[in-house]
C-alpha cells in the first residue's frame, strides 16, 4: 500500500506538469523535437556519472532524499518563468523545461522502480508489481484531470506548485517504504559502491542489459514517432497555451485509462501465467498491428460514419500498452539482477539510452520528410522495428542475466537463505 500510494503521488505530480511540457512542443511542432531531445540527451549523459557517484557513495535513504528535493526546488524555480512564457518564447523555454521535465520523469520514476526491485523478490514482483503500477496509473489519471480542471482557472504556472507539493508527499512515503524494508530485514539500504560508470559498462558487457537497452531503443522509438505526429497535430489545431495544455491533458487521460484497464484485466494474468517475456512481447505485437493499419489507411479513418484521427489513436495505444503492460514486465525483470545493475544499469538504460533513441528517431523523421517519405512509409518502417522488438523481448526475458537470479540475495529478502 505504501509503494502503490507513493507511485500514485509521483505520477500525479508528473502528469500535472507533462501537459505543461508538451504544450511547448505543440507550440513549435515536431521540427524542433531533435533540439529538445538532443539537449535532454546531453543532460542525461552529464548526469549519469553524478547518479553513479551518488549511488556508489551514499545510502539509499540519502539518495532518495536529495534527488527528490532537487526536483522540488527546480519546480518552484520554474513558476516565474511560465508567468512570462510569451515574453521568453516557447522555443527557448521549451528547450529548458523539456530537458528538465524529461530528466525529472526519467530519474524519479527510475529511482522508484530501482527501490521496488531492491525491496521485492522476483516471485513477489510478478504478483505485486502490476498492483503497484496500478497505483501509479491511478495517479496518471488524476494528474491530467487536475490539469484540465485547473489550467483554465489559474493558468499554467500555478500547476507547478501543486506538482511540487505532491512530489514532496511522495518523497516522505518513499522514505517510509525504505525504512519498512530495512526494519523487516528485506533489503539493505547501504551504499552500493563500485564504479561511477558501472551502468555504462554493464550495458556493453551484460547480455541482459544489452537486450534491455536495445528493447528501449525499439519500443520507445515507436512512441517517439507517435509523439512527433501528435506535436504537429497540436500545432495545426490549437493556438493558445491553455488549449494545447488541455488537449494534452485529455490525451494523457485516455492513455492512462487504457493502462489502468490493462492492469486490472490482463497484465497481472500475463505476468503470472505466461511470464515476464510475454509482457514485453504482447505490446510490441499490438503496436505492429496498429502501425500496419496506419500505413494502409493513413492519418484519418471513418468508422461508422465518425471521423477518427489515427495519429491520436496510435499515441493512446502505444503509450497505454507501454504503461499498462510493458513497463511492469520490464521492471520485474530487474529483480533478478544484482543491486548495482538495478540502480546504475537500469538508470542508464532508462535515461541516456532512452533519450539517445529519441534524438535518433526525431532526427530520422525530419530526414525522411526531407526525402519525401509519407506517413504510410514512416508507419511501415516503424512496424518493422516493432517486429524486431518482439524478438528482442523474448531474448531479454530468457537471457542469462535475467534468468540468473541472485538466489542468495533473493533468499535474504525472503528470509529463507543467506548471502
């Protein structure tokens, strides 16, 4: 309950500011996304050694406290900037806030799931991670609702204050989760030690992390394509900052409602009965089928006399299945790895590798457009990458790194063995 409530508050805080971030990309269109993602990638590369140093040198409690406090202070500092968004300009403010918002999401959520992988065993993760993720999905619904209800009343800037308050509450619960685990002797809170760049090294030396990094590039690439198409859609159809923020909030609401529906219906059954590999493979198959549909029908379709934007549907399905099944499955795989891999390796994959993929994909989209490649061609290429992700998902779920669970450590967390 503590874990699920904490994740609820984290994602509520994030999904309050996500539409604020996305309306900036909607203001400039997808042509500026390589700039946004490129700056984010450089920032994550610079922060990777810092995170490695913190993980290596400081106990878990201090790591969580300092990381969350940093992002709370930053949120408060952005409030006056958004009060003068028109004067600063969407491109300048968008670059800075997009970098910060992306780093916020990547590091805060990654640290949360690293702690979860530290606290729970592999068997417990299959049963509990979908339930913990469900708490997060409830927050992912609450955040857009709060944004859509408040943005027209108070404006964009005050939303950051609400998000900062919720993030502070989540930090207190996260510290309580860590203390509870220590008291139950379920895990250790000591500093992990090791090299500052161990996470980078493990991606190239551990088969499991190599597959997870490749899977991140492939699966997120499809999501980035959908995000770029929606940015162009928002630029073409919405003029004001508040209108774009509200549109993105409604889109997030639909995405997260789909994620919740999956959590309460199929995800837990898939992870328990079929295994974590299938939790990775099924979203890739769904994405592939939808991309083939977009390649055939184009950006719009008429169903029962009602016009539907397949671009928006693509975004909803890709991200909904990612949060509803792919993320709990991939996070559960890390319970079978060593602590240093859970924090440093996982963090590097979910920060630097992720944003490198975003930069490559958005730059590739602009190059393909310059080469006169239409939407159907872009969708067909993305469908091919989704099929590759199916194979990589099976390999990741069955790789030596994932299967070679640290039985001693698992036994220690269960109280059934010793290291």
